[in-house]
């Protein structure tokens, strides 16, 4: 049976179709998000340097990050990309339009993204750099404000040079994170009937790519007729507006459906390992018993040598140790399966995708830990966003306290357990796909399952002791 037969197209519900096909979507959501985004930048640049008392830190790394990791990515795939303010400003300038496609020529050189860096390696490099400086970004308002402003300006510059959303697809670190884990989400945009897309031809055809009077062409340079994964779909729903055949579906589906698609690449595999390793190391830094590690990561006064050591450890762990461990278990899996004609490199690339479900679970568990500990900072900064002594809503004196810390382990343990189960199940699917022989496939799962279980045990120990 076709796996897609279990999907439920929510666009069959007229209210949903009406909202998502309206020209005001996603602008009506982007506008308030953009207001908050500008306030985050301003408070970061000009507000108090005390992170817990500054709107930028609290709303960027507690409210937004918590919502992104705990809700939007696990359940909404790349829904955040549809309303991201970093991309919106540059896109409006490039199109010279906001709601309705105009006849004016786009304000861009319209160059193709260079072939040499068209994969994910540049984005992976940006993720590694962000990971190294994450503790500084998360605790210093000025750094947060400057970083977000710099990303917005960089996006604008790239919009003026390259076609459509090249920045989002090949550079943006948040896009890299969201794109990786959107594979596990139970939501997708696809063509209802891919065959109909293929036969729809003529001078004005392929409106989903070119755009029409009804909407813009796909900003992500995707073609719904052949799209089979969420990785590069920003879910802006322009294809829904422009398709004259009504052939676009927004479907609910089983969790992790994209991970079963046998189209895997080394750059995406490395990104999965970078993100899983980052989640493990961040948990060790923030939740572990090693205060010296947190001190090194924060780049305090006179601690540059310690920070360099920390940065080196983090980078080596993400780029050498984690890939080395996965390659070792892939080689062992090949040996146990007795599949001499299956290259260990192919198994390594495929098995690296098992890091996606467990990695997402680790990020959710880590973000919940951070959210429960710091959510009480939200009310004070609403009344005093700059930390200048204001009390706009009468909540500036609200005292900090962690919320229900005793309940948190009962949430984190099931999340990590489900992530491990999904990763092991995926490992078995990959083994069957790569090796073929049922007995050999079962044997080959043992090493990767053991490694995934070890990572889970370490995470559980860090979270609950």
C-alpha cells in the first residue's frame, strides 16, 4: 500500500484552504513577528547587558526557541520559515511587492547560487561556528541583537544578488536546523497527483515555479510535482495560490515519513551528526555538573585560552569524534552482515540519518529544561524590555523561580525513549534497504542501536542524574 494513502489532506477543509490561499497569508502572521523581531534587535543593542532582564535574550532564546523546538519543528516542519522576519524583509525588497505580484522587474541580479557551494557544506560550517559561540549568544543581549541584525543584512544582500531565497536554502543556520528535523514532522506540502503536474504544460504552465497574477513563484525553487521531502519547502503556500489545477495538498502524515525516502547525501548526514552532537554537548554544558565547562563556554574576561580549548573540543567532537563513531559502527555493521558488496561509506551516510529522531528528541528535552528554568523571566521583561526601570504592565517585580522542576524528568524520559525507538526502527529500515538479506540486516542493526542507546543513556544521566 502507498504510504501516502494514510495521509490526510487538511486543505479539504474549506476554512483551512480559505485562510492559506488568501493573499494576506503569510503576511498577516509575519507582521507581528517582525515587530517582535525589531524589538529584540533594539533591546539587544541598547538595553541592559543583564541577559535575564533583557527582552532580546528572553524572547529570542526562551520564548521563540522554546516554541520552535518544542512545537513548530516537531509538528509543523518548516512552518517557521513561512513567517521568518529575517527572510521577509529581503524578499519584499527583491520582489518589490509584498502581497500582490507586480509587473515590475525584481530588484536583484538574479544570479544562480554557485555550483561549488550548492550543497549543505556552507550551511554546516555556519552551524558549527554558531555552536561554538552559542553560550555567548544566549547570554549577551548585544551579541544577540548584533547577530540578528547582521543576518538580516546578509540575507538582504544575497537577495539582491541571487535568485529568490538562496540565503534561506544555502546559508541560514536556523534554516539548516529546521530543514534537518522537518523530516520527522507529521506535516508536508506535496502535489495531490504528481502525474497531473507532469502533463500540465504550455507557455503559461508551471505557475507554481514561475508565479502568476494569483501569487509568487516558489521562493525555494522547488517543484511540487517531484518534491518528496520537506527539507527545502518553506511552506509559504504560494504554490497553493498559483496552481490552476488545485493540485496542492497540505497533509498530515506519520511521524518521520521523510526519513524513509532513500535519497541520502553526505552533507545532510554530517548535519544530522553535528546537530545531535551539539544537543549532547549543550546538555553537558548547561545541565551537567561541570561549572568550569560553562565558564569556558561563556568567554569571560581573561578566559580566551580556555574558550579556545572549549571551541576546539566542540569542533573536534562535531566534525571528527561523532562521525568517527558512526563510521566505526557502520564498518562493524558491514562486518556483521557479511555484505561484502555494500561499501561502509554508504552505510555510514545512511546510518547517520538515524541521528535525526534522537537528535530532535534531545533538543526538545534540552529546550524544555531551559524553558522550565527560565520562563518566569518573561513577565518582567514584558513590562521592562530594555531593563531601564519601566513597569508598563505592572509585572516588572515578578520574581524568578523555576517551574515544576520535579515534573520535568517525567516529560524528558518518554521523549528521549520515543526518539531512541524511532532511530532504532529507522536503522532497521536502512539495514534492510542497504543489505537486503533479512538475517544480515538484523545483525547489522546491533552496533548502531548500541551507539544510539549509549547516547540516550548519557542524555538521561545528564538530565535526571
